[in-house]
C-alpha cells in the first residue's frame, strides 16, 4: 500500500502550483500538457501557471483557488505515493477534513512572505485533532524574498513554535520556489546556504509504513455498511477500518453485545483467505442475529467502549458559534445518532494556540468538548484504533465539524453485570409492601441526592435522616464513606469502578426500600446513565431523584474535604466539576437550591417534600 500524503496550506501560498511543478519535474505529465498550460496561461495574460495542471473547474482558474479535493498518484525514483491536494480557503475547510483523514503524512505549504498566518495555525490545529503523525513543511515563494536565509530561519522558528504548542513536530522544513521548481526535486543553486535536501528527499525519507498498515496491526473494526441476501446466505458488508479478519474468527457484534463467528469471507472471482484494514469485506456469520447498517463487528478481546458520553478534540466548521446544548448528528463511519454538546472544556486561541476557557467554540475553532449521545455508541481510543476514533458532525446534511473521540475517563456501558450464577430462584416474601407501609406509617423509598462535591448532599442527607427518624420513620443514609469502607472496599476510582460503585449502591438502596425503609443516598453520581440504572434497580419501589443544585463556585469555595484544591493543583485527576463533567438531571423530582440559604431552610424544604411523597396512604 502506497503512502498517502495530504497537501494543506493557505489559499494563496501555492499548494497547487507546487504539486503541478512537482509532477512536471518528475516527468509525470502527459505529452503536450506543458504546451497546453502555456496556451491557457497566455490566454489569461499570466505566466505559465502550474496549478492549472490540477484545477478541474473553470471557476478555480478564474479565482486561482482549489475548490475540491484532487487525488494524484506520484512516483519518485525511490517510491510511489498518493498526494491529496485539499483546499485551504476557510470556507472550504470541510474538504480539508476529508482529505487529511485519508492521510498518514502532510505536506504543509507556507508563504515565505506571509509566514504563519491564522489559517496556517488552524490547519496545524486540525492536523493535531486528526492525529496526523508526520508533517513536511515547504516554505514557498523564497524567490520573492531574495532567497534570504534570515527570512527562512524566522518562518522556520515561527512554525516550530506553533507546532510545539500543539504537540506536533516537523519531519522536515524546506525552502522552495514552486513556480521555478526550486528544491522540489533538484537542489537550487540560488540557495547555497541550504544543505537540507529537497521536498522529494523528505517524502522519500518518510516511513514505509502507512496509516492502513498501522491500522491493520490494531484490533478488528468492521463497521456494517449494509446487509445483503445472496440465495440463502446473508452477507454483512463494510470496509475494515482496523485489524484483520479471517474465516472462523470469533467476533463481537455491537451494540447488541453478542458473540458470533465468521463462517466465510466472500469475494469475486475467488474468496480471499484474509482481509485487512482498508479492504472491502463481505462476510457471513454463524448466528442469525439482527444486524443493521451502523452496527460494528470487532475484536472480542479488545472492543471499543459502549458509552453515551465521551470527550472529543473537535474542529468546528459550522456557521456561527458552537454552544453548549447544541444538538447535531454524530457520524462514526456509517453509524449515525444524535448528540448534544454537554460541556466545552477549552478552546485553542487563534494566535497563541494556548487552551483558554470559553462558553462557545468560534467558527473554525478547535476545542475540547464533551458530547452526549441519545443512545450508546462504540467509542475507540486513538491509541487503539485511530481511524475508528474519528467522527464527523452533521447539521442539515452538511459536515459542520470533525474530531477524535476519547472515552478514557468514562465506563464501558456494556459492563452491566449479569448474575454469575444461573440457578437462582426469586424469593416471594409473605410480608407485603402495603403491610410494611401501614406498620411504619410510610412507604419504602429510595431518596437519591445527586450534585457536585461540596453541594451539601451528605449534610442534607444526615439532617433528613434525623428529621425522619424523629417522626418515627424507618430510615438510613448511605454515602461514599460508609459504603467504601465495607461493601465497596474492593473498588478503586477508575471509570469502571465508579460505575460499579453506583450500581451496588442502587441495588442495596432498593433492598432497603423493599424492606420498607426510606434509604437516603448521597453520591455525586455525575452521569445520567448511572442514575437511570439506579432508578431501574428500584423497580416499582418509590425512587425520588433530588438534585442538590449548587453552582461550582459555591462548591469550590466550601471545599469541605480539600478535593477542589487538590484537583486544581493536579493532584487528583478526572475530578467532577474540574476536569470531568457533571450531568444535571433532565427531570429531577426535586431541584434543591442551596447557595445563599441556611441549612435548616434547605432541610425544611427537603423534609416536607419527602414526607409528602412517602407518607402511607
């Protein structure tokens, strides 16, 4: 498989000119092409314009910009590679997203006169988001600065500083004059100070390994594009984005979370023995599971996480700002679902590329955000399966954003645990819930207090317990400290352990309620999914979700356990409210505001609500 190189750069910095002249100097243009270029250029009253080699539309020639993506196969003396010429104009960045997503390296063109402009920084930020590992930079139009070594050094240093801010590193930075062919294929005599080789030398030095070969070493990812009938066979078709597949391999089907086995690989005229990343596949499976477009066949030993919430490094291409709460279509390969912007953590500054706090992402901005999907979606890490971690956002049929997903700090929602034993028989108690309620004078219930650390959940829970006990009620409070000292003492603070912590609390609280008690729980429980599972565990028992709604500034000012101070100092990672999101309930049974209010006033409101809902009828 040939290396794929994407060209990027500002609209006026000379990408298409460089590529057209490069094809000429590598003797890859058909006979008569140069003569036709000379005639076309003369008709427009301009010098020979090498960009006309590639510009497919009349409007491109008239405006001297590239409007669409051009794919060209190129051969040097040492290797073959594909070049994708992507447009650089701000309004055409959507095509750059598509072009760069195909590439394993980038050739960035920068005008020696203009230097690193805002759009250049935007292109670099996009490359960071897409995870392009290797960047060659052509500092073009050196003839217009008199082949000044000092000017080249200044642009080179500016580039290195911008790339360093993004965690990128240039493989090579080469001074060129594309119109003259200077330092493209042959060294240029007007720059005796340059000893760093040509653009083709830099391309030839890139690793032989390309993005698809790297992806093929990863775990299997086969997104389902369609399902066809062929006689009695059902063919599952798609393109492998990562890994390899053979007949008889065991595979995991998501989101169904069902194991099956590949029975055959189909093809014409002969069935292949194996397929790898980049190949189109048609496979049959052993089980008659329902499979739909957008489902995923993957490696059972290394599946992606199924989650409704994940972080993302995102490039915003839509009109206007991207605000918290905005709903868009998320597209992972052929899979589509609706998502909402749950949080914006930071935006990269256009000038310094530093991460700054903002309430919205500006046009052409790069940001770290949290997205929440309507249904669980398979999310890969870029380290495990980079192509599968990439997504685009769509609004009104147009691509308005793209990025790379990261679910590192979120639990795998496939991990809901089924009973380990199969010989279970439900116990039907002789004492009915109504009898318990009549004796206690109240219903059994789960009172679930949720909110940020420092919101006052435990304080309110303990005070409520006292009030209800004094009324003669059967009541008990569970909080993080008492369950982690015993029941959940084996759990740490990884995303999966946090999810299991809340799952166990929900199950225990439901047993308390079944016994006729009012069980008060005081946990941050930041994710709606975990709280929904706790509600489901309660079954028919009364479940009251109380949002202790205290703003972050107030919680951080209180900081009763010093957690915010430690999180801000970097001593605690993934702390809710600092570097991990809190998802407020969409429809809490009670929203209890605590900022600026006395504790007794809050307890009065909480007690009145619980008594009103739980009193026996």
